[in-house]
C-alpha cells in the first residue's frame, strides 16, 4: 500500500544565483499541484513592518531586490497552498541583505569666494576616507565639472577653484553627487545612485536676502514692517563688515526712501506712511566686495484704526434718544466691521457696519446724557466721536389744581422739559371783587421752582378776594407745549 509523505516546504538561500539582492529557492514534499505561493518577510527590528509577495505557482526560485535595507537582517517564510487546499508553511529563514550604497542627500549649498560648501545628510552607509564622493556641477551653459573628494564623516565638503579652474564667482551651478566605494571596500562593489540636485553660486559679493515679506502693523498710524532672512552666504563675509540697505517705495512710483542698517538685523519698520498708497519694500546686502542683488517684497496697503465717526444729530424722545452719525472720513484703509455706542462714557451696544443711527431706550426724562459713537475695524477701535448731549422728554401734564380758600395750587408734571410760565385765573362768589382786586395772575419762569424729572408745584393766593375761590382756569406753558385746565 502507498503511503503519502507528510506535506512539507523547505526554504533555502539560492547560492548559485548571480542576481543582486536576496535569492531564495524551495522544494515540496507531500503536496499536489501548487495553486498559490506567498512570501512573507520582515526586517528583524522591533518596529519593522511585515511585507508579502505573491509568487507565480509554478516557480521554485525567487529574487527579491527592492525594498531591502543595506546589510539588514530579514526573516523569510513561504505559505504554499495546493489544489486540494492544503496549506503548508515553510520554516523561517533568516538572511542578511547584501550591502549597497544608499544615494547621498544634499542638505545645503553655501556660496563662498570661488568656492562652494556642500553639506550632505547623515547616512547609514559604512564608508571611510578611502572611499570618495563624486560631485557633478553643471553650469548654466550645460558644461559639466567633475570634482572628487574623499569621504568626510561630517558630511561637509568644500569645492573650490583649487579643485577646478572652471569654478567661477557669480556663476550658478546645479550640483549633485554620488558615493564611490574604494576597490578595497569589502562591503560595496558598486557606486550609489545620484543624489538630489541643488543650486549653488560661488560669490564674493552677497547673495540676495531671502523671504522678504511685508506686514501692516500700525494701530494709530499707517506703519509697514519688512522682514527677511540673511543671504545664504552670510557667514562667508559677515565678519569682515557689511551693511543692509532697506527701501520702501510707493506703488507706481520710483521715489524710494532708504535706510542703511549696520548691524545684523532682520526687520525694519517704516512708520506714519501716507494714506491711499500701497507700498513695497526692498532689501540689499553690501559687503567689502560690493553690492548684492536687490530683493523686493510684494506690495501691501498699510492699515490702522479708523478715525472717529461724525456724530451730527440727536433726537430726544419720551424716555429715549436717537443719535445719527456719518462714517469716519478715514476708515484706516480697512473695512469697518461695526460701530459701538456709548452713554456717559460707558459702552452700550455694537451695531452693524451699515448702521448710521442708534436709539437709546429706558432713559429718564429730564436727565442729561452724554452720547458718543466709535468705529471698529480689524486694527481696533477708533477714538469716540465728539459727545452730544441729550435730555429726553415726554408730554407735559397738569396733574391737579386745588383751590383752598383764596389760594390756588397747581401741580404739573414737566416730564423732561422746564415750564416757561403759567397763567392762573380765579373768581370768588362776590362779583365786586373783580373791581376790588386782580382775578388774573401770570407766573413767570423765574417764580417757578424748576424740576425736569419730578412734579412742580405752583401756588398763588388771590389776596384781593373777599371770599373763597369758586371758579378757576389754569394755562401752563412749556417750550413745545401748552396745557389748559379749568374747574367744572
């Protein structure tokens, strides 16, 4: 009787392959026709991801050359499935990836007098001064320059006129490089790929200032601040002395105002600029060799707080007052966001930017109020407008008239405005008193005890009467109103 062997997969390294990378091979026992093969692998590090590759079912060898780290240890395992859905896993195989040179990364290039300083990022490559770095510099006319330097562990390389007579000042080069292993290097047998490329300019005059930006910073006045970064070659000549020429130019004008800075500054403020004008700024470094290029900013419209609105009218009402204003003559060169109204210096409310009036309510008739308004934009609140005085009022009324013997007492509610005068007419039961004494009295404002917020009493005695008052008529005057009352 035939007995089928236990299914198994044996995974080993294919030492006969000449392909670069990891070369694997495998054999099967106890399986039918193979349907699926999956290769699982991962770097032997705690934070490493797990990867997988689907392999054609008829293969028994595989080359893995992509995605491996130079000289790193990896674990490999196969998952094999046959047409009977039997799944078998090979034993885990640990192999070390071949060493290969990772391409350099250029971090920065700084121009010096007839020289360039190139700084490379740190690398996991294992190199010594026996190995080299090959730099390729392409001029603007597309002519290449090759400069070979010994490997430097600090990543800093100086390419100078001593290395090539073709390295000229004020000429821009596009620079790239690659690692080249020495013939004695047992780990690496081929050069690395080429690095990223970056521009560099040998120069004895300053390079341009970088990132010249302008900001509007004024609150009370129109001010512009210009900020910038040093030129990339600043460290080359800074110790020998330099100056910074900073300018500001109105838009569509050639009338530039300059200031000269003699210390290592990176900003300057131009203050109290003209209204209605945009500005741009420029920065230029000057050293012992000459003037660097001028770097210009974008244009900007400086802004400030607005002027105060113009309060031109106040209308008093019954327990209220309405103010009216005009927009500020100058809005700070920025949109008005709102208006704020004040009563006796205390904030009351905020209105919309399109509003030009506001009604104060719950006021006390006859009481005086100081009313103001301010404008608000993104830079802040303006000064308050000039103050307008308000004294709200309502309708005057005669509260009561009392006749007691020969005295007539009138109580009036002025309701916010002073009483200007009163006329009192009275008769007694004796008709002859019309001849004996006056029956008509006029009370001027000077004889009326004034109060605009509470009731006022007017009392007069008809001394010529021989008997008590039997009939009366009262007329009270206010600036805007007349009230009349008589006895029944």
